[in-house]
C-alpha cells in the first residue's frame, strides 16, 4: 500500500517566508466586493502558514486570527507582520480542531492549504466557528505549468528528485472544494479566478521551490541541496536572465455557512 505523501513545512519555514510570493492584493479587493474580509470583521485564517492571506485581510481592516500546526511557520509570520506593521493573533492548532470558541467569526479563510486538511472535519469546524450569516473562503495562488515554460521544467525536476510528489500538472482550479462545501451544508457557493504574472529573481525562484512540499518540506537536507544546484543549472541553461516571469492563477471559492437563526 502506498504511503500518503507527507510534508512538514516547519522544515522550510525560513525559505517559505523569504522567497514565496504571497497572494496579490487584488484577491482581497475582490473578496471585499463580495462582503468578505471587510474592516471590523473577525476572521480566522486556517492553515495560515507565514500569514500571506492573513496579512492581506488585516491590512484591509479585519481583525485576524491565524491558526497553523507548524510553530516555525508562525514565527516567520510574526516577523513578516512586524515588517508590514500589522497585528495578527496566531495560534498553534489544526484546521479540524482549532480550540477556538464557536460562533466567534464572521469569516473563515483558508489559503493554499485545503488539500492538506481532512475536508469533512475541517468543514465541520468551519461551520462551528462561524457566526450566523458567516462566510467561508478557500483560495489558491498556483503557478501554471504551460508547455515549455519555467514552471513545467521545474515540476519535471521536482519529480526527478521526488517521484512521490503528486501536485504537478495543475490548472490552478480546484472544483473538488465546491463539493466539499456543498456536502458540508454550505450554500450560495461561488467561484472566481484571475491570472497574474509573478516576477522572480533566479535565486528567489530556487528558494521558492526549495520551500515547496515536494522539496524542502519532504526531502532530506542533502537531497534538497542537490535539487537546488540542479535547478540553478537549469535556470542558467534554459531560462537565462535576471528576472523570471512566471504565470500564476488566483482562484477562490466562497460560500455562506453560518446559520441565519
């Protein structure tokens, strides 16, 4: 029986915080237009990691609590918050059992992490956390591996070093999450997406991939170093230049979840 793929992002928290591009501000602008993450709303961000989505929501004026099982990721989040001038209340915990009081939040968010959760249990916890009329949003920010582009070449190299990695070949769309929400009793389910070009320096792209689930979060340190050297060679040979432009897709699903009575 094949062992499930496991990633420990605590191992790669520094790279994650330093090199990984966060959600673009336009995501929160679009969410605000749908009444999500508004000033004064109480938001809990599950699987918050280094706080990339939590910070955007806090900058928009929401009161944000971030929950993540990896304490090193939260330490990186606090450093980034200090540099950004925002305050977020971070808690070590799991999406399926946060330990937070029920019916305490207007919004529950989950950025780039729903695939790591036990979906039925996480959805039940979201329902418990939401106030009447509350909303849930699940968002992703994914590179797009198009034929011949940098993301495709990078994925090919990740698989050479880690055949167990199973997240390649994505489209940046996540329709299964709609089913997860519908089965859990959420309603008013809607999605949106938009594409952006993200600019990376070569060394930052290496660091960003080193921070990913298929490399730094799952491979031993010596293999991570070999991967980094191999990716650097690929960049010099096939994608020369001081700036790499990588197509990404932002995708989100939001739904009504809090009871109205």
